[in-house]
């Protein structure tokens, strides 16, 4: 059996006496698409913060391959190949879609230098490939600020992919989207599995059902794993139903 590329073992994190993460164990394998769900306050955002170095665990280990992530800062972890997309899209509104991808592809250069350096044919091809993948090829010359909400989400996923991460952490990509945009986002994420490893935090259970039919779903509750299994197993699990019903919303 292959070894996981991301190991989170016995990790706990408290803030002012509140235990946001408690004895968490989580394993992600190469090419896997894993969906993480849980009620508000379950620890989902802290979980991502710990993986990316935004926060440090009180105890436990987080390993990416041979690297101990607890000893690295956010920039170092990002350079290793772990990229994160937050819920609210963050794009360069006054630059075109094409320029946004260029800026993400160009690494550590400043904005001015990035826009005026000579692009190689491979880099140009890569941007064209990303434009087609996120279905914004026909809007490559649009200012990013003029895009619809869903399109901005797709652009930011493209920007994340431009840096060629091995692991993508994606926080509630379907939030605020129309049904059509949500379905297209699911198709995009499914197309990335295999080439990349993805962890997707989401509340929209219709969306979760779309992307997690053949993959595992991890349910977090009070900072630890409550249940893990296929979507139908999660949906039928009594403990999971009680947790969601107890919070009064988001019942699977």
C-alpha cells in the first residue's frame, strides 16, 4: 500500500483555552480528492491553518513527504508544493485574466517585472492550457474585477494551479455560486484529481455529493475526526446526523 503524502498525527491546537483541534489524525494520499465537512466551529479553518504554517500545533506532527511542516513558515510550505485557496476569491482586479495567471506563474518577481519580462513558449502554452481548463479562454482580456463571482473563483483556482502545487487546499469553493457555477466547479475539481491531491472543505451537500461519490469524506466535530467514509455512509451515519441536526443546519 502506498504511503500518504500528507500526515497529520495526534495534532492539537488551543486558543485561549478553547481547543480548536483535538488529537486530530488525517492522512492524504497522492492524487486523492478528499472532502472535509463539519458544522461551524468544527475546526476546519484551523486545520488548514496548521497545514499551511499559518498556525503551529501545540502537540503532534504534520509531515509532507520527508518535511516536518511544523518547523516551516507559510512561504516555505507554499514553495514545497502546498497551495491554499481561501473562501473569498482574491484576484488582481485591475489586471486581465491572462495577467493574473502570468503573475501567479512568475514566482517571486514583482508585479511590474512580471508583466514586462519575455514569456517562454512553454510558459505561454501553460497559461493557454489553464485558461481552457478554467473555461475563461474567451475572457482572457477581461479585467478580473469584471468577472462574475463564480468566474473569479475559477480564476483563483487557475492562479493556484499556475504555481504547480502538489497539494491544493480549497475552502468552500461553491459558496455564493449559482447551481450551474457550482456544478462546473465540481467538474473542474474532479478533473484535477490524480494530477494533484486535493482537500476541499465544503458545506453544500449537493456539491459534496457531486465530487465525493467515489472518494472519502472526513467529518470533523470539535476539532477531531467524527467519521470517515463514502458519501452515502456519511449521510446515513447517525452520529453525523445528530451533529448536524444539533446545530440546526447543514444536515447531510
